[in-house]
C-alpha cells in the first residue's frame, strides 16, 4: 500500500488524500490547481494501515487453525461426529478352500432335458474351458480356416496358370538391348543388369557423369550426362536418357530422351525415342537424326526421320530436311526445311540411313 498524506486547500479549506510524492494536484472542492511548495499547502502524513483483504485473510487463517487444532492432536473427542477406531483383529492363517462341489451354486437354468445344449462344464484352476466350434453347434463351418486361407496373389506377377510368355515378366523389370548382339532381355529396374543370355556381354547399369574430355565408348543401361566442361570425342554413346551440356561426337543410341543444351556444330548421329531442343539453344547436327518425336523450342539444323510427331512451339525454328507423320507449328515458329509427310515413316528407315551415309 502506498504512503498517503492529508492535504488542506488554502483557498476553500477542502481536505483530501494524495500520494506522499505529489508535487501538484487539483482541489476537488474549488477545482483549482495547487502547487505544494508555491501555494503553501498543509500536509499531514497518514500512518500506513494494513489492507482490509490482508486483515480478513489473517483472521480466516487463525479461525481455521483453531477449528482444526483438535483433529491433529491425537484425540478424537473434539471432532464432531468422530467414531472410535476399530480394534485390531489378529491375522489368522489362511483356511483351506472348500471342495469344488460346495462352491458351485445350484443352477436355476433349465435342465439338460429341456434345453437343446449340454450344460457347460465347471471351470477349475487346472482345466481350461473348451471352445465350442461351429460344427458342435450344428452350424456350417466357415468357407476357409486360417490354415486354408490362400495368400493374395502378387499384383506384380501374373498367375502361373497363364501360359503366355508375359508370365515371366515382372513390373519391377525392364527390357534392355544388348550392346553387342542386339538381343533383348529382361533386367531389374534397380541394381546391376545381368549378362546377355546370348553373348554373355555385361554392361554397366549406373549413371555416368562426364566432367572432362573423354574418348571411347560410353555404354550403360543407366543415364549419361555431359557437363559444360566435359566432352566425348568419337566413339559410341549407348544409354537410356542422355543430356548434353558439352560437346560430343560419334554415335548416340538412347532408349529414352535426348536433351541437347549445347550450341554449336555436332558431328554426331542420334537415334532415340524423344529429342528435345530447349530454348536459347542453336545447334547443327551433321549426322542423321532418327526419333519417335522431336520438340524444338530453340533452333536446330538437321536431317531427321521422325516416326510420329514434330512439334515446334512459339520461338522454335527447324531447318534442313525432315520426314514425319504429323507436324505442328505454332505461331511465331519457323519450319524452313524440306518437309515430307508419310503415313508410316518407319518404312523409310533403311532408305534414309543409306541416303545420309552417302
């Protein structure tokens, strides 16, 4: 509680309480502003008193202590309604259990003659209660038991009763082509590929990242990436997906996607499923290009045989010669090439290879 003083207004004589640290205040009687030092206000210190809440709290604690004083003194006479403690009963040895026949109550259920089921056996400590089966109750047994339950067939494998060759193929397998003899065989999608069953040739299954100038063949069933500071001079590149940010030359055979991010002239022949020329890429390929589909967002100059579609979005440009089944050229795109539309360009594959080789 803060210290208070009793102040007396010199103008109207009104008295009021203010904090002890007050410097100036407003009189509640005459509404005038008074300064303690300047106006000569009389001050009287008021002694500090304990709070009314603290006083009530102390009184409540004292009354509570007086009320419960006798309950913890060891005598129960002062406690209203207390009962004397019960006398202690000495522990007696455990008596033997009576026979089981005396413990089982008399059954009030209908007798065995009136009910359709035999009476339940009496459970004891040594014998377990037998479990009734559906055949004991006259019910049909279930269609299968836990032992007879057949495991669900694996979705990845076809049933063994299927006589077709596809029965041996799993969904976690893929078909790869041997780089030596060209034989197709199955290999796991993850992990090393087995040797070819025809010629026993075994190739890598990991991804290759080329960071420096490299010569020779690059054969893998995985992916190949050539960085900007890397290059492949001649040889054969065979893989699944191929991404080139640096220069390469030779023969490229891919079973997946080929993406060329290099601008310049490439002395290479490319065979793939999909060829993509990204934006801001200006490339010239001197060798033949055979692909299922080609998408040109940048600029390319090549002689290409496309089995399916040629797509040139806005900003793309294709120059050279092209044979395709369908072509799609958007606005602001350019197709400045000798175009030949054929219903089945695969029939022209051998002729196309001979013409480009000469």
